[in-house]
C-alpha cells in the first residue's frame, strides 16, 4: 500500500512544480511560473489558421490557465491547445485525469500523448463540458479514444508523456479556464 501511494504521488508530482492538496488528490495549481511548464500550440504548425493564446491569472486564492481564441477548420486545421510535456511518466496505477474547469459552455478535450504516439497527429482524446461555474471533471483512461488505428485502444498510464487542454474539431470561439489538473 505504501509503495503504491509513493508511486502515485511521484507520478502526480510530475504535473507541476507547485502542488496543492485537494480532496486527497495532488494536482497542478498554476501558481509559480506555469508559463515555464506549459506551451501554447495551434494548427498553424501544419498550415491551419486558428489563433489563440494561453494566459495565467489568479482570482483570490485560485490561480488558473485560460485558453482563448478562434478555432477554424480552414486549411485542414481546427485546434488550439496548451500542453505540458511530462519529465517523468505517471505510475502504472493511475486510472484517469482529474481537472477543475470553467468556460463558455463549449465542449473541450484533454489530449494525452504516449511513448506510442510518435507522429505529430497521434494522441488520445477525452471530452468534457464547461459552464461558467468551476466544475470538477474526472476522465478515466478508458474514456480516452485513440486518434487512429495504429494506436492501442486505450492509453497506458505509465506510457503517458504529455497532457494538453484542447479546443478542437469545429469552428468556434474558445474560452476555457483550468485551475487544477492531475492524475488520479
């Protein structure tokens, strides 16, 4: 039991340099220079025309990342995201991704990349809804779908190499805030 807990803690600790304890789960809380850990990426890397940005804010004792922009499917595009490459992979006992979010009522996605997603367009994806209220979302790894037939059907926890928050797949204006994200 203790070894499993230590493995889980070390797997979760990779998400961020600053950590907060909330409901027994350790998560990235977006305090202390999150811009050094997270990168903004858009479909412009492949010729798309979507535009956006990620900014870091705080309201009282809550810090968060805000992804905003315009997603366009022109030129075979259709995404904006912010992503964190993980310096250490999660423990094999991890069963999902937990986040606290709010937004403009649109649907957004968590994308996971693994050691098996070697091509830029490969990922595992799970969707979540937003509202104007902070909401806790738990996404079991079994909810993540592979982007293509060459990948396993479900990601394996200790193979995960990055996690991203993505506005994807249809023309829309994006605004999603994330105050916590981690593995459980």
